[in-house]
C-alpha cells in the first residue's frame, strides 16, 4: 500500500513539473508574455489575433480540476481564447458550454531524458539539406528538399534543466522519409549539449508514434478548447 502511494505521489509530482516546464518553454518558443500564476494554473497572453490568450490548468491530478475549468470557462467571453486541460476530451467536454469548441482529438503531454544522438542520426537523407540555428534563445532546425522547398521543421526552447520541443512539422509530400526523426534528434542533441536534461512537448495522435519511437513517454492526456466567435454556431 505504501509503495503504491509513494509511486502515485512521484508520478503526480513528475506530471506537475512537466506542466510547468511546458508552460515556461512554450512562452519562450512562441515569444508570448511570461505566464501569470493562478490558483488553478497559468494565464498566458499570446498576442495573436486568433489566439489572444490561453489558460492552462496546472495539475493533471488536481481534485478540483472540474470546478476550476467550469469557473474559468464561464468567466471567458472573448473569442479565440484557448483552454488547455490535462484530461481526456470526453471528460472535459461536459464541463464546457456550447460556446466552446473542443478538439475531439486527444493530445498528450510527453517527456524524455535528453541525450545527444549518434552522429549518423544527425545527417540528412540524400537529396535533403539540414540547417540549424539559434535565435532569441530558441533552437530552430529546418530540412529542405533538393529544389529548396520546405520539407520539415521544428524548434526547441531550453529553459534551464528542461527544454520544450514545439511546432514539429513535416510536409505531407516528404513524410515517411525519416525527416521527423532527423528534426527531433537534432533538437534533442542541441538541447542536451546546452545542459538540458529533460525534454517536454505537447503531441498529437499523429505525432505520438514518432515521439514514442524516440523514447518519449506520455505523462498526461491533453484537451484543447477554444471560445467560439459571435459568428460561429
């Protein structure tokens, strides 16, 4: 009994730390305002027309999660404000009114221990070019095809011990050629070389298989919801 409780406590603490690390790295990656700590999580001003701000609920294991989500959602009247809740969409949807669009696809908060990749995993396939640079404290990498067109990209924001991978994308025309793995190996290696120990990301169903093949593990489910505009039914 005691061992099980201790394990559960450790898992809850790990999940809570991953949430805070994701928030801290995401704001750096996106150039958003520093997060405002709330009793239930974090408020982030993003500053985009279609994404002015977001509310992130801090604990995947919080007993007051439903009450917090309902209260915050009821207080939001502005269009395109987002909620990020660490629970399954089927669980979160009943907490929100019809004025909210809830992404039916479950997301995932994931972590990995960062280690440099073997040199052979950092070489672009024949016909592709890999370029990596840092700007504003964020490591960015891009893969282009032989004609110079975009094939894949990603970025990673180191924030001390942790680093957040973000905006990992591969062009549909260039999928299943190892470019996603190349991007991730490159970013993880860059972060590890800067002294980061743990990688964190918010992944989709589509990306989960790639990340798990590289050693990432799911820490918590993630639901995304957006306040609809006045012209949306």
